[in-house]
C-alpha cells in the first residue's frame, strides 16, 4: 500500500484556503497512485482554533468542508483531522477527531483520548476525551489511528491514567498513523522523535506521523513529520519549516532494511533562526500585512530583529527608524546605519529631542524641583513608540517589538514604549541567546556590525547608562531565569544550585512583580519550552516571592 | 452540631495573610463553641493560583501552612481547601483538595472530581480529577464534602460523565458541605442558587456552601455563601462583596420550619456597581498601591470610572487629568470640571496642543502632502497616555483605563493611547450598560453632570466627530455584540434574529480583526458571563468572519 503524508501550512479558520490545499494534495496523491493520504490534526480548521470552537457556525463550516473533501475521495482514502460533535448528552459537546474517508464517504471517526492541557495547550477546554479506540481495516491493512498526545503517555511519568494505543494494539494493527499539531521549541524535535520511537519499540509496528508546518501567531509548527519502520529506525523526516509531501510504501516500512536515514543535523541556534523567520513571515502573510517597521538603536536586539525581518519579508519591505535622543551615543547611530546599509533596508533618522523637550515643558509645572528619574527615561521610550506607531498608522506598517526574554522577565522595559509592537520576535530568547543568534547570523559575513555585538548593553536613556547598573550580569541572570521559568525551580533549589541568595531573591521578585507588564505585551514567537504568553499564566495581584 | 462558615478575602500566594485570617476565624469559632468551621476552596493559597501551582516550593508552602492551621484545630474541626500531591505515578501530580482536620491532625483529604476548564477556569491544567468520594464521620454526623464544580453536574446538559455526589449519597450522609471559588458575574448569583437548590432537591439533605469574597485582578468573588435546609429553602445568604462569618445549627438545617429567608434584593446594576468598587479596591490593596489617576474627558466612560475609583479608594487618593486638544469642546471641559468638583477629586488641566504640534513637526517631512487621518487622531490619544504615564512613574499612581466593552469589541480605541492602564474598570460593560450605571450612580443626586449622560458620544479627535460616524448606534451594536460574545451566536443566527445583514457582518469582522488590540490591553474587571481577557481566547492570525 502506498501512503502519502501531506505536511501543510494551514490558516486558522481560513476554510477556503485550507480545503483548497488539502484537495490539491489529494489530487497529487491520486496522480501518483497512492492508496491513502494523511493530513494533520484539525487540518480543516487549523490549529489551535481556540474559542472559535464554541461557535456552532464554525463547527458547521468544518463539516461542510469535510463533505467537500469527501466528494473528492474516490480511488483514494483520506485521513484528515477536524472537530466533530459528541452525540452523548453527557460530557463536552465536541471531540477532536480524525475522519477516515473512502469511496466518497466518511467511513469512520476516531476521537482523541488524551487532551493536552498544559503550557500552550487548552484542549480539555473544548473536547471530551474518548475512551473508545477502533482500528481501521483498509485494503487488508489494519491501521491504528491516533491523534498527537494519544501517543505521548509513554515512559516513566505518565500524565494520563489511560493509553489508547494499549487498546488498539489488542486489535492487532499492522501500522500506526498519528496525526499531530506539535509546535516547535528547541527541545521538541528530539523529544518528539524519542517519544515516537518509544511507541514503535513498545508496539513493534511501523509509524507514520504527520505534523503541521507554519506559524499561528506565537506558535510555530516545524513540520518534521516522520516515517519510522518496524525496527524503530527513522526512514524519513519531512522538511522542517516548509511544506512537504512524501509517499511511503508499507513494504519499505516493514522491511528488515536497517539502513538508517541520513538526517541533516542542524544546530539549536539554526533551528531557532529558521523558526523565527517563519514566525515573522506567517504572521504577516496570515494577517495580510506586507511591511514591517522597527526602531533601530544600534544595540544587539534591534539589529538581530532587523536581520530576521529582512530575511522573512525581504529588505524592501522593512523600514528602520533611528530615534536618537541626547543620550544616544554616536557609535550607536553609526552601528545602526551600518547595519541598515549592510541589509539594504530603508531607514530614517528622526531625533526625538524636540518632542522630549515639549513634554518636559508641559510637565514642568507638576514635576518642578523633583529629580530626573525613571519617568524621564520612560518618556523617551514612549516618544519613540508614538513616532513608530504614527508610521504604522499612516503607511500600514506593523511595528516589530525588539525586546528579549531577559528584559521581559525582569521588567527592564517601558510599557507603551519599547514594549510596543504587533509581534515580539526575540521575546523568547534570553539576552545571551540573542548574542548566540547574532554570531550565527554573522557566521559567513559580518552583517551585524561587530561593535553592536561586543559593546556593553545599554538602554541609553541617561548619560553613561549600562544594563549592568540595574541588573545582574546577563551570564548569571539568564541562568537563574532559565531555571526559574523553564525549569520551575524555586528559591531554595536555586540557592542550592550555588546561585547567590540576594541575586536569586531580587531576580524572582522582579519576575513576579512585573507580571502586569508582560500581560500587556505583544504575542511572542515561541521557541523555548516555556515562553511568556499563553503558555505561562500567572496572577497579577499574586503575592508570592514578591 | 454547630458549624461556622468563614467567608474570607484571600490573597493569592500571600500565605502569611491567608493563614492569619484563617486562624483568626478558628479562634472566633472556638469562642462560640462551634464544632466545625468551614473555609473555601484553595483557601490556603488563594484562588486562582494558576501556574504558581507548578512550583514545588508553592505546594510546600501550602502544606506548611496547613500544618500551622492543624496545630490550632483542637476542640474544633476544620475543613479547608488547598492543593495536595497525587501519590499515584499516573495522572497529573496534584489534586484540588479539602482537608478535614480535627484533634490537631489531618484526618482525611477529599479531592475534587469535576474540574472546570472553560471560560476563566483552567483547573485541568493542574489537577487530576478524583474518582473516589468518601464521607466524613464526625460527632455522629455523616458529611458529604465536595468542592465547587462537583455539585454543578446537575440538570439537562451535563458537562461531565460522572457526578461525585451520586457516589456520596449512597453512603447516607446527613449533610452536604461544598467549598467553592465561584466568581461573580451578573447572572452567577441566581444561577448558583438554582444549582445548589437543585442538589438539595435531588439528594434531600441540607447544604452549607462557602465561597470566596474579594477580587483577584479581573475575577471578583462576591461571597454570598449559603445555607440551605433539607426542604431546599435558603435559610441564610452571607454578605455579598464583604467578608462574613455565620454559625448554623444542624437542627435548624433539618427542622421542618419552612419560613423563608428574607433576601435583600439588589438590582443587576447595583450588584455590578458593588462588584466594580470591590474590584478596584482589592486591585490596589493587593498590589500595595494607594493612588489612582485617569484622563477625564467630560464623556460618560471616564466620568463613571472616576466615581467608582473615588468610592473605592477615597476621593483624596484619586487624581483626574484633563488633557484637552484643539478638538475638545468647551462643554466637555466644563462637564469634567463639574464632576471633579462634585467628587472633591483633585485635578489638573494639561493641554496637549504643544506636544501634538511638536510631533506634527517632527513627522512632517515624512507625512508631507498626505491627508490627516486616523494617524493624527491616534497621536492625540497616545500623547495623553504619555502624560498620564509620566504622572504614574513620577508619583506612583496607577492609571485606570476607561474603555468600555463596546469599544474594546470593535477596536474603537487607540492601542498605547486610551487603551492604556493598569486596570480596566468598565471593559466588561457595553456602552449602554455604562449609561445604566451612570443613572444608578445619579439616582439620589446628580454626581455625574447630566450633560455627560445626554450628549452624543464622541472621541473628540477631529472636529465634530461622533461615535456614530464610524459605528452603528450603540443600542443596536451592543445587542449584536452581546449575542456574538456572550451567547456565541454566529452570523446566520444573528441575521435570523432580525439584525441587518450588513451591520452584522461589519460588526463581527471588526470584533475578529481587532483581537490583536485586545491582546495588549489591561486586565478587565469581569462582571459578565463572558468578559474579554483570560475567559475569551481567540487566535490573532485567525481568518474567520474577517
């Protein structure tokens, strides 16, 4: 039997586009005499559809589009994901389902049993977990069809008391097919492979795995769909960060051929780079925008953001604005200009000093006699945001936010100032990771001026300011933040790891008391296992370690 | 047996304060010879603790505080809610539990079976649902102890396939006790009573119900704890929006006395008013802030917000800033001044024209020849935000956001402009509800100038601008929004209800395409069954009805 895997870039709620691209793949599979084609989890509506699932009309659209797809499923069988109604009066009213279609008809529906409800996932918000699993009998093959998380309850610590594949294996399937929506993070690709290989080792039949590709706001799906033979060897990994289409013969999946697939190893930082470029590209494409703008300071964060934006959108669609104040150094302006020229990106220089003086003047009756403080620093950052947003409004740019994760964590940024933007590109990279990315970008050629990379980080909001005046050294800070945010280590654990108690307490307090700022910041492209945003939910008025 | 219900205002993660107030209530109950005292769900850590639950240290703190409480539980039994470890290796590692304590020891733990995971609730993110329910045997009484949602799976449409009270009733309990964290919305108080009464009608034993009171950022808990006798009559409702403490004798709960409790009826709008005042008060108290500031325009939204802030914080802690531009009408300034004087709130008048001219000047080389448009309107709103935030930074005010739900829904507001603020007071009230609230506030005395209420709404960002130039009449708009947002009606259903097709399509498109703006706005005090914020989760790059 020949099985095609279609790894596609869906758009949430864009039924017309999704169905067209599903039908196009079906045609391609028919032309190559495939017996079966497999699409991803919730392919028809895109993932994650979130509260659109609460609208009857949305579910109806899913069903109408399934009918359209079924109408083309002659001479080929189709597996495709969509939400379906739970006919039982008890329980939530939807299932997360896979439809098995052949001869133009929906032959069976297979519902997801294990519903991820951690980090960025909210599936139990919408779906009833299924407790029935039946195999598909097709052309003499028995297929065990599961949906994403269904295969993840394996190993030592199991999140669910039940594993649907344990039921399915009792029905003696020949092959496992898993349709998924598994977003990228820099640990996920390896973790995913290990989990899937463990399933093959446990159940001893081959596995075909189809993932989404493409970004949906903060979530970036890397694709990297897999075919694993019955010896638990990966025989193929589909492209990462691109659509792909591959055909597999079941004979190959079951052959004793142990020749291992030659994987193209890419580094962690390269995969982050590729993820971010796709994240920017899809954010603009799916919202119907073309042009990005950002404030270019001469520092490392805006430099890296500009490079990624130019790669994603083309340098002709990106505009850099330099907004120097009286505290900006000449080297910062020079570095910024050099970068814009290197990238062939259009730029403008708009000094903010006059606007700043105007505010100082209107505020002077109230602030008289009071020392300059963070107020005046924030004022500069907010004036820059006002100018940048005026360009957005006038010309249809989307402002890219250039904050990094270290700043976002400790609140080292100005709300409604440098924390503005439609999308945060680097908000899931600690400062030390931004440097790593800068080095990666410069590996063949000095795109980012060397000086932007080596100079001590500064917000340049007062004379001779350095980040290190207010914050611990990023080498230490980032390690503490990583342990606290990604690894959920508490103060005692951190101190036991050898971090200085005073720095630990100060850092955790900063993180917790700045929740209110992060609440109002743009969506952040997620590349780590724990990004700020929908995957990390904390109380604003909480009083804990603060 | 004498049972005390302690309805307290907890603070998330503030173990010291929560435990002190629990111990204080235990003392009070002991002094009045109570046999048992009951506290709310997750009382020890506050509700909702959200991802704090992922920290081992946080769970340890809960247990340490439980030990402290147990140490005082002599001559009295205590029921109190907290998260506890799931000893099973399979399933999530926590339970949402109630501890039954007597003789200084934890006698038993009772775990929640039904985990709400809709709207603002995320409990399945953290907790394993329990499938074991055992009654408590205490002083000859058999107590069926459940936690909040456990009693809500009753009636026609059941969200869960299992009801723990069905198991418990088989063990012949004498009384039901339910500890809860049930936040206010204007439908919730009646709904809650109906659900609880239905439980008594079904299980035919009395019920004591203890709720939280107080606000945790957007969620406002009204308290309104209940005692319902075996005839399904409410014999007492504890105070709404205040802490309370009441003692009930089981004899009274079981007596055939059908004299019905005299409820103090308060109107929907009065309950909303009281909820918002508590919401503001607790936001400031729990964050450790005292003083609020807002931009006072002379319009209805900022007027109502100012009144509520003055009631919550005292007029001496509230500052109004008038920020007139060349487009502000004299009547707006007069109305604003009149209100500030009525409330005895300090104010300043800071014209923004010079700041505006300064930006026009710095932007003129780039905008030359282009017509004035929404850019210049947004510019004014953003300049106001810059001034208000400068006051916040300099003097420690928290900026109150004055946007209403109609504006937030259709994106009729400026991001980083009038959409700024630490807390949105009216963001869950449609414009027509803001008027209702204004009338309620003025019922005894004209606090809000009549003119602010009767004049046509205008943003005053260009000459003679009226909201109605860009939006449907609020009387119609709000009805469509309510059906779409609260009732999840789709376009077909709305058109079938008689709304104009073009207006429906335009409105839904505005709502869906402005998701990106709402993503970055302050937390909104929730008073409806479906508020923007954590309870309504939609994709930004979605392409549906847009």
